[in-house]
């Protein structure tokens, strides 16, 4: 027994030394971000149809409104690889701007190259999730709480909150940014979470063709209009019989579930409250996104419409497969939801890129 304890202690010490060695091999990335002299505007006036949706579903807390300086700080933190154990990944590594803050793989890789356990969920329009609950299984009550969990995850970024605070305190470019955002150079995890949440909530799509149509400055083609009508009214099949139309879960104009928990039940998988249920994500920019659902095992929206989602037809799961005659119309409509500007807007870009 004593020999076993010695072996266990030795292995534990070995792992600790390896971690320290990794740290020694990863010195701080001291090159600061490139920021404009005047902060970007993160408080843009949304068109009326977006404002109406925001009034009904905004999850922004009273103690953390979006400010230009707060979102700027959040942007820097979001892209800073110093926030991972070996300084190799950032939040932006798995939520890529060019990919609508999604990833181009089914499962992303964390700081130690290990696969994450679920598909990277797009961060578009998180401000419009009425409940404020984040992640596929809604385990995080707010965007603020969500912001710190990947940093602490042993597969994703691998830091404790104490290590996070120490890291950020040790970087020369942060005190001035915290001063602007919060009126103090004091750095702690609460402020880190709040600024990250401000940046994430500012990532809103409102410049697609769909938005122009709703503002009366553009019009759908006949195929796009047919697709919208199908989306709004055509019932989807399911294990329990006909289910509501697509819009029953993906409510316009942000195409986000109107209820706290999505209706999808995936057999043998834990989800919301352990009930095998997962969040219904926004369909904005869905035409350009790959590897859908919490498992990432549906290649794209075309594959979803043609073959269905995992578990389609089982009890509690709306069948996403649609009649072949409807596929082209729905795909045409989904294309109108694409806001290309969000993928190139400099205020959402990596400030550390040279």
C-alpha cells in the first residue's frame, strides 16, 4: 500500500512539473493590441424590427450595460492567447469572426490540442437569448458566467481564476484598458467576465438581405418568399406527430428559440437539466456555417434539410428533413439571413493580428 501511495505521489509530482515546464516554455506574449485612437462604436442604433425583438428578449443586466470602452476591453481579452495555460489559444480560436464566430470543425481543439466535448456554438446574437442561459445545455445562467468557463475548462484554456487574474495583471497593456472601461486599474475576474460579456453581446447581425426586406429597402425573390412562407407555416414531422413550423423554435427576426429550452431530445445524451435536451441556436448566417448541432455531426444546413438532424423522428425531436420540393426554397430563404459585414467588421476583429 505504501509503495502504491509513493507511485501515485510520484506521478502527481511528475504532472505538476510538466505543467510548470509547459509554463516555462510559454513566456508571456507581451506585444500589445493595435487599437484605434477613438474606440469603435458598439452602440449602433438597430433598425426597428431588431429593436422590437431586443425589447422583448434582451438579457443584458442592469449592472453591465454595453459601453464602447467595456466592449473594447472585452475584444482584447477575447483574442488574447495569454488567457490559456500555454498561451496558444484564445476565445477567438474556437469562435472565429470569419466563420460567424463559429468554428470550421465538428469539435475544436483546446490549449493542449485535446478535442473539446461539444461543437463550438456560434456567438452571434447571444444578447437575444431571453433566458440569458448559455452553452448547448444551458448550464450557465448568464453571459457573464459563460465568459469565464472556457478559460477554466481543463480541455479548452486551462487556467484557474487566480491564474487568470495574475496573467492579466502581469500584462502592461491592461491597466489603461480597465481604467477606461471601469474607472479603475484594479483587475479581477468579475471585471474580466463583464467586459467579455459586453463584447459578446455587441456581436449582432442586422445588415442581411432579410433585414433590408423588413425595412422596406429590398425585396425577396419568388423562391426566397416561398422559403419564408414555408419557414413560418409548414409543420415539421416528429416522433409525436406534426410539430410547429421552423419558426416555432427559431423565432424571427433573430431566429432564436423563443423558449428557454429547445425541444430537441437526443437519446443517451445529457443536456439541459439532464433531460437530453439542447438549446436551439440562432439561424442567422446559417448558410455559411458548417458542422451543426451540439455534436457537430451534420455537415451544413443543406445536409440537415435533406437528411434530417440527429435523432429526427424520435419522440420529442422535430424532423428537420423536408420534402425535396421545399429544400431549394428554404435554402434560398436561409441565404437572406446572411450578414457578411459581421465577418469583416474591424471592431470585432483580432487586435493582435499584425
